[in-house]
C-alpha cells in the first residue's frame, strides 16, 4: 500500500474516495432528490434555495482521503480539525463514507434512502449547519467564526502522547489575529508527553471576495514565514489549469509520509531515556531540535468544479466560494452543467447499486475508532471526573469572637491557589491551568510548588518555573490560552483559565462561540458531556486602582448572561472560603461555562468554611450577623417574619465590604433602624426561575428582599445588569443599585468606590434618603453632613498622601 | 551631526537625553519630593505606594532620543506609537524634556517645581496613568490592553505621504493575536500616497513573569520570521552584562539611518512617475520590491536599573518588570540603592540649577510640531468635516397609494452603498472604508464603482477591484480592520467599518478601549475632537438563517450600552431611507462611537425621505399609518389624547416588519381594537434623560407608550436589553419584550423569528393574551387557534420545501 514502494493502488483508492466525497459535497449543496443521478437531473431534484460553500470542500476531502490512507497504513490515531469556514459538506460526506454518520444518525443509512436524507438535510430547515459543527461527527471546531482551529488542535494534542492532530487551516482564517498567534502553540507542546499537531495550510487563494495574503506572497517568503515560526514547511501545489489530480495525490501522499516520519523522529528522539535529563536542564538556543512539520497545500478554490460559468472564470477564483451555479431550477444550461459536473466524478464507480459506498473505498476506511469521524477524542474523550482533594485544610479559620466580630483577612485567590496546587498534583495528566501571563499576578503562584510552566524554547539561568512538562501554559494571548483550553476540554480533559477581569473581553467572541457549541451539542444525542469551561477572573475592576481606567471593566458578565440559561453560571464569591467552595463545585460540573470573579487582595474573610458551604449552596442569603436581625428587641428576629426597614444587598467582594461597613455605620449611628444584609454569590439567583434554572422562586425572593422595603444593592458590575436580571421581581421598583458606572482612573481603592458612588458612606446615605421620614429625624441631617464630609476627606487624604487614610484601611467589622 | 561622518557629538547628546529620561522615569515611579536630589534621599521624598513599570522604560526612551536625532537631522515628521504596556513614565519624561508637556500642562513647568509635580502625579491619585494614555502628549495608543500598537501605526500612516510612524512593540505584546496579524499592515500601505511605518520590536526578554517567545527563538529564526512577513529586519543588540551603552547608541543610530534611507528609497522609487503605470497593472510575484525595514532592538529589561536587589538578579530578568526596589521608605538599604541608581544618571549634567533641562539637550529637541509629543497628527490632525453629498438622489421613492399602502422594497445597505460611493468620491484622501472581507457581502459593492481595495501584493488577471491606491481596506481580521480605522480616526481622518453583526464581538474589547480613550480624552483640555468611530453592522442575527447559529448574535449592543452616555450611540434604522438619514447624521459627529445595525436584504421601504428625516430626528415615534389611530371613529385620533388599547413597539428592520404585519392581522381581524405602532430607531431614547443625553423625557415617553396599556415590544436584540434601558419608565411593568432568545439554527428567515417567538402571529397572540377580556370575546379563541396554526404551518412548509411559504414571502402592507 505504501506510496514509497511505487505502487499507485492506494492512490487510485484515495482518488476514488476523494471523488466520492466531492460528489457528495456538490450533492449536499444542490440536491434534494435523485442523489445517485439515476435519471437525468430534473429541476425538482434541486433545492429551491441554494446554500452552501463549495470552494473549500475539495481540499478538505483531499486531506481526509489521504489521512485515511496514512491511518490505515500506520494505525496512527488521528484527529481532523477542520478550520476553513463552511466546510461542512466535505466533513459530512467523509463521515458518511467511513460509516460513522450512519452509526450516529441511524436515519441516514448507507443506501440510497440515506443518501437522499444526507443531501437534503444540508443547510436545509430542520437539517444541519454548513460548518463543521457539534452536529458533525469528529469535529471539535466550529467553522462559523474563523480563527480558532489551530489553537483547538494544540489543546487536543496536549497529554495525548500517541495522537496526531491534523489541522486544516484556510488561508482566509490564517489572516485572523487568533490564528496568527496560534502558530506558537509549538512552544508549549512537549514531544515526550503530548501528541503532535500537523498544520495543513490550504492556500486556495481566496476568502469571500478577496485574495488572501499568504497565497500572494512569494514562495520563498512563505517558507521563511513558517521557518520563522519554527516549522519545517513541506510544499505541495497542483490542480491548476486542469492538471491531473494524480500528480497532486502523489506529491501530497509523499508530503504526508514525510511529515509523519518527522513527527515519529521527534517523538522517538524526545522519548529516548538518555535525553530525559534535558527536561529540567537549561536549554540553549543553539541546540539542534528537529522542527515540527507543517504542510502548505496549494490548490485551486473550488477545484474540480465548473471552470467557467456563463463565460466567466469560476474554478480557482473567489467566485467558487459559495454556489458556483445559481438559479439551477430555472436555468436549463446551469442544470445541464451541474449534471455534467456531478457525473464528472463517475458516481457509478463510487456507489453500489443500492447507494452504499463502493467496495473500492473499503481499503481506505480505518477500523472503528481510528476513523477520524468516530474518534473518541472528539466526543468527550475518556473523560474522568477530576480528583478533588479536600478543601478543608486550605480554609481560612473564621471564628467570630464573643462580640460576633469577624476579623480574619485573606487574599481569596491566594488561598484558592493552595488548593489548586493540590488539584494539579492529584490530576497529573488531566488538568491544566492556562493564563495570559497572569497566573502569578492573580496570586495562584502556589501551583508552582507542584509544577512549572510548559516551555520548549531555550531557557536561561534566571528563569523560574519553566519546564518542558509544566502543567501551566502561559502566553500573552487570551485567545491562544482560551483556545487551547477549549481544545483540551472538548477532548475530555479538565482545566481552568485565569485572567484579568477587564481583558477577558478580548475573548468575548470565543466565549460566545463556545457557549453556542455547548448549546448546540446539548441537542446532539450522541455527543457526550465535556468538562465545563471555567474562568477565574481576578485583578478585577475595583482593585485596578493602580493600573487605571483601561484595566477597569466588569462588562464580561453582560455578555455572559445573554447565553442560554442551561449553559452559563456566574459566581461572585465574596471571600476566600466562598471561593474555595465555589471552585470545588464548578470543577464537578459538565457542559457549562462557569464565570467566577474573585479578588486577590487581602480582604475580610467573612464566612467559616461551614457557613461558606451553606451560603454557596443557597447561592444567596441573609447575613444576620452583619445586620440588626440578630439583636431582637425593636429589630426583627430572624424568624419573626417582620420585615426590616431596609435591605442592604451586595454581590462581589468589594461591594460586600462596603455594604457591611455601611451597615455598621447605620447600626452604630441610627439606633432602631432594622437592617438586613443579603449577600448574593450566585448571580443567576436574581433571575426568574422560568428564565434560569438557578432562579430563586418568587416567594423566596420576596421573603428575602421584602415586597416593599427599599433595597440598596451594591453590585460588582454595571448596575443595570441587576435590573436586567431582576426586573420581574415584586419589589423591583424599590431596588436601587450601585455599581461601576464607568468612572475610573489611577487612584486608591477607596477612591474607586467613591468615584462610582459605591462607598460605605454613600450606601449609608442612600438608606437615609430612601426611608421615608428618616432624614427628618433628630440628628439625621447632621449625620448626613458628617458622612458626606468623611468621603470628601478620604479622597482629599488620598490625593495628598497617595494612599487611603487609616480610618479606611484599618476599618474592622465589629458588632 | 550625522552618525555617518564619524562624529560622536550627537550620540553624546543622545546619551544625555536618554539618561535624563531614565532619571525622570525612575523619579516618577519613586519620588514625591526633592526631584533633583538636592539632598541625600529622604524617606519622606518617597511615595508611600510604589506603582509603575520600570522594565520597559529605558528602551522606550532610547528610541525616543534616537528618533529626536533623526528628526533634527532630516526634518522628517515622525509619530511615536508606544506599544509596550505601562510605558507611561518614559513617554511623559520625554514629553517634558522636549517642552511639550509644560506647554500642554502649564502647571508642570520646566523647573524644579514643575519637576516635583511631574514625578509626584505619576500613578498617584488625581494624577496620570501608568500607560501612554490620552493624557500623554503625542499618544494615539493606550498601553493598557496590549495588541493594537502596530495597527494604530498603520492607520496613522495612511494618506500621510510624508510621515514616518515609528512603532515600538514589546515582545510581550507581540504574542497577542491582534499584533501577530498586524505585521501584514504592509500589504495595504501604498508607498506612493501613504506614509511609512517603522516597527521597532524591543526584545527585552520578558513579559510580567515569563520569558517571551520572540526573545528565545534563535536569531536566524527571528530573521526568517520578519522576512516571512515581508520586512527587512535590522538587528541591534546590546546593554547586556554591563556593556557600554555608547556601543548600542552607535549601532542603533546606524540602524535608524539605514531604516530611514530604505524608507526614502521605497518612497522615491514608488513615486517616480515612470512607475505610475504599475498602479493598476497586474503585478507578478517575482517583481522586485524593496522590503520595508523593521528594527529588532534587543536590550535588557530594566536596563540601567539595579543589577541585583538583595542578592537576586533584577536587571535583565522579569523581576525588573515593575518596581525593582520595594519598601524603600522603610528599608534604608533600598533607599540608598535607589539614590545610587538615580545618581548614576548624573542628574547634575542633565538639569540646570533651576531644574530646567540642561542646554546639552537642546541640540536633540526638534522644533515645534516636529517634536513627537507635539505632533499634530496625534492630536486630531488637521481634521476637516467630511464632504457629504446629497442623500436625496439615493432615497427610495415611497409614495403611499390611495389606501395608504406602502409597497416599495429595497435592500437598505445596498441603497446606502450608492451614497457611500459618492462619499468616497467627494473625500478622496480623508475617508476610508474597512471591512473583514465583508464589504461586498454587506452589499456595499457600489463603492467599487468609484474605488478599489488597497492591495500591494501581486495580482492576477481574475482579480477584481484591487489597486495599490484603493480606498477600501479588507483583511480577514476584524482586529486589524478596527485598529487601522482607529489609527486613521485618531489622526483626524474619517472612516467606517462594516462587519457581520455576530462577529463584531471579536472586537468587543477594542470597542471598550476606544470608548475609554474617548471618555478619558474628553477630560484632557488640550485634546482636540476626533471623528467618530462608526460601525455598520449588517448580515444581522435575523438574516443569518442560512449561515446558522454561530452567525446569530446581537449581543454587541449589550457591550456598547455600558459605556459612558456621552460617547455611545445605537441606531436601528428600519429601512433604506432611515439608514441614509442615520448615516448622514453619524458622519457629522465627533468623539462618538456610533453603532448602526441595518439589514442588507430586500425589505419594505416604509418611510419616504421626508418621513425618515423626521423620524430619525426624533429617534422614535408613532407610525399611525400602521396602527388604527389614523382611522378616527372608535379608535383614538392622533391628537385626541385617548390612549390605544395596546402599543406595538419595534426596533430593528425584521422586528418592525413582524410588528407591522401583526398590526395588520389585528386591524383586519379584531375590529375596534385600538392599536398604536411605535418605532424606535435611536435605542438610547429608551433610557432616562439623566442616564443618557438622548433619553426621552418621561412625559413624552408616557405619552407615546402610555402609562398603563400593554406594550408588546419586538426588539432586534436580546429582550432584557430593553428592560435594562427602560426599567425606570412609568409603564415598564407592562412592557413585554420579544427578541432574540438565543434560539437559532440553519433555517429560513421566518423560522428564525418563529423560533424566537418574534413572528407576527406570536405578536398578535401576545396582544390577545395581554388585553383583559379580549380572549373571551366572540371569535377570539378561534382566531387564536388559527394564528397558532398559521405559524405551525409556516414552519412545516419550510421544513418540507426548504423555503418560506408564499403567504409569508409575498406579504404586503395594506390598509
């Protein structure tokens, strides 16, 4: 079978497979009947709305057919990541040819009836998308929004030491920023313990309506480009001006063999025991390391399609991007041209009389899970739950003193970092931490007691925590970090990404697309669950006082809550123990996107571990120790059912601190005022139960927030988000939200809350203003003046001294 | 003065300038008193909170000093784009040394008092940010969120044929996706009519806590990397292991001279009249074109700072990233080391006795606007209003017939495209259109009757609309397109970006940062206005039925409305004429971000140009011709003040169509029902006037939406956005919003509205359900059944035939 022995049998089979896949791709775009062309093509076999993208399909199928040959010959487990947009018809065609499609969609049988369903369903109402989507067997990458294929491939290859991940990249996609930086994935892949990524750049020359940059630079420059990225490019070109495809088959087969041989040499050399001591030794720039291969496959766009339509060139131009022949139902010339086009693949050689794939294709069909469309890796892998060590040893001891005061402090993410180190240790090959150079800045550096950062490039003596086999991956690209994590998760492993809150907006669109993937995958019966994507956002809006306005943006939550309720979760743990409990919970979830916002600075630790467990479980609740409802007397008793005068609600660590301080001001200075403090750690509790599964039932919401008392809600993010979530609640009209109102600069922490009217004095003043008659009571006007003065003086102090005054920084909770 | 004549006088001055800037950078990080070190350094001269980033500063100042030499020698107008994060201290220091700072901030005088203010204000409450921000003279790029420097530089160079834009890029920033694809800006810059970009990559080896990729690959690979991107790299390295900086000065000066000579050669050769015919001729890949230069400057991170602190290496490691010496107030050793560090720059040579810059620096100070910090280009340029041709010739003629029916249809963006062509023609050097390969897909192809796409790479015979001097720029990178447009706008020119609605999320974070730039710039008294950034989003959520779920996302609006009300505007023009009027308006604005969402498909043209002008002016209004209020009789008269039974509100083209069709169903089938149709084209009208300047006064809102009648609001985006904006309105409790609820797939246009419960039947049913007693009236239950059936049948038809039924597609408005 090998191409090296000169036999061309296998290449004849490759060509047959390719023709069959091309035939089925064209069929999917055009046909809704007579898929085997038993008769001459009739208008009513043509779809009324011609949708789909032919241009990219032939090269995708070419690669698929050739990879099949390699897999059959070498038995190498291979994942196919399809980068080019709208490549769905090719991927579906190949999945049907290898039998996977019919196994997963029993309606789409391996016969003429199945073929009719296959072609009809494509880009058809009630059918399947035009991209490689969750509905597409073997896919872990959506071809709708371009840019993420290669990072997904690198994520899939991690910790899969025997796996080859072939990633076809379109030359359009290659222009995106995320793809452009993905070439550097090779800096992180450990040839000892990770698999290999084989990028295959298909230069078909065009995107929608423009030529592509990489297809137009001189070939010498193209070679420099890839060598500059650390690859050994293997160039294959052909199919132009009617060139015999067999020539391309031969050179592409040779290229694939070369690439695979090179991968094997890299693996063998790296895995040779004698070289093991390199693992931690300093590596110098002049060591000789074989470059990983990549292939440049230059073929005409829409290759084998119509060369010309109505006298204008199509094949090899951007006019081949979508549907080369339009109006086929009503244009007999186009209809005839389509029939010639379809018959040019010689379907009679490719399908048995019952419509099943011809026996000539059998030799190219890998067995079972070696079929790329049936790869277990692309369907949740062999996902095992994370081993989760006990969080208790990491918990901050919070023991209210005799007066009920809580005076412990801790940096939440630092405490979590200690447990995360244990998680890394307990899951040595199935958990990864990703961050855009912010792991240490977000105070998770305890993980470096257990592991290092993965780094295959040279090192120097002053480097810290770099090793070829590190479990942490850091590059200064939120895109690359999220994309590699997505690839890792979608192949059934676990992970976490941590970044600055403001800059997670950089991957808003990747969040959206991953959410849409999960939303769609939930409707695909054969898709197995995958571990959740979890963000730990720290260095958040309220504590970027030193870095300034560009670093102050809590708006990611507004993007998150738009996605389907079954997928998204938002947590705002208030202190170290609630963060620990929250992370323990989210690491157990599947098929979710968990967004956790937590502070890294030293902050009060309000809740004991036990209290934190109960609080996170409930998602929100009264903190009676902070209000007046513990006190009895005039104030309402916890269980008395008497409503307080005011509810001080809070979500997020800094708003909670300010709220508790405000409650303390009020408790101490406004005797008799009945104050309830409510903390929200699970944001989706605010939404209606019929909008979100976490939504609190109305009667419980009313009991907590009352039906008619003023609620002063101190919120971590933009205030209107609370209104957006809670607008249906009974007491919504009385909810007055303070939050980030886009006022920021380089200043002190207290000045940040001051600027945005979220500070303790402002919250206390809000209460004075909102309770009828309170301002008129004796002493209240003086108190208001005093609080106004206090906030003004705090700012004046900061502007004079460069730091907050001690009456702010030394504030402690007392009862 | 030239470095070529062997004289080193100028390099001595360069070194002095560099030392002065370094001294002032360290001073800004540490000092709040005694900026000239007149006494031995005292703890109370040290800031209590040490904030700032030393690591990147020395290289930034090195480049600044050397560019000054070049400018003084050659008189070349130069813009300095500072990419590295937190490079503020260096940029501010240099701006003070060249006198610009004191001109723009008169308090910060060129003497000791000014110096005291200068050092104290940095990263200090009430002071200035740590990045090159709007507050920084000469800046058009914020160093807070990394990735956009080079694209800003390319945008600034467009249509500035004599300008050199020097862009310093940090090796951290170089890892981001947006920066990685920005190198391709060279594919668009026309050496005939555009300026030059000179990228200077500073390899200081580290980001926050990690080495950088580009600093660790072998030098041969680095050269390949840049040659692969089409540049001629010029390598400069030095400053390691105590090497004499004069050696670096010499080689960097030579590199700059080389680069500038190369730029001049490229300009001269391109501008030679004999080569002009190349402009449109096919260009082949083997033509010889001189590669534009770029410089790689490899220097130690934190060069000239402490080599070691407490025995640990700092200079040249990531420990030099921020504040090398900590706790200086309380640590006498650190205090002494800081003093030694500061004095190592020999301040006595650099400042006169009154604190002004020493006369030795005079020779390096360019005159007037040639000072990079005073560059007019970086402060709004010579902005001229766009010349706006008449829109009237492009307007769709809408003449309601005798019955009041409006039956014209048009594709809104296509009509706008015709006018846009005229805008391009009328502003041949000051307006640019940017798009990620979606200009034609968004139906703006009429511009290609007037101009082409800019493209400097080889062309082939089948290419269309490519020319070296095209006014349209397209690369498949939303990042690059937005970044180049930002650079173009911030230097005082005009433009538009058009993209698919769903994929504009890719640049969410760029939107945020540009909004923050405008928000901050508004508070900087010397910043001149800049033309607004305008998005035309088409191929929107409701008409991506064919491309599927990944292409369906209207959530950008949720990101937009979080920004300051003075900056953001959101328009949802409903038809061709309202789009024309809207664009005419937004093109006249300054300092805004305008988001316009409009359809490209054939849709009813509801309003005549005159009506559209009035409607867009008002931002929202009653469309009495669509409701019952024209009819008199039982129904309320326009001016009668009688409230209707129901308000059907709508925003966006597809929701408006469904609303008008629903109103028609109700008018025809529920006699006597008083219906008001309200269309909203300016979304911010919904917000309170005290939240947004466009907010409709409450009494007008109440008059339009009533105080107590049900409002069925059909909205373009996620429904909760309407609640978020309108939650304070009197009648908010009765506003029932339909919109995109994250249900999507590959289907038909009508099935998309059906899936999301936004279709005409659902809206009409909503009315039946929401008006007390209506469902109980004779015939209403049957009507409800009929409408339920109609929507079910429409879907069934589409799933059977692949297209919407004619009773949907042929629907026309009638009275």
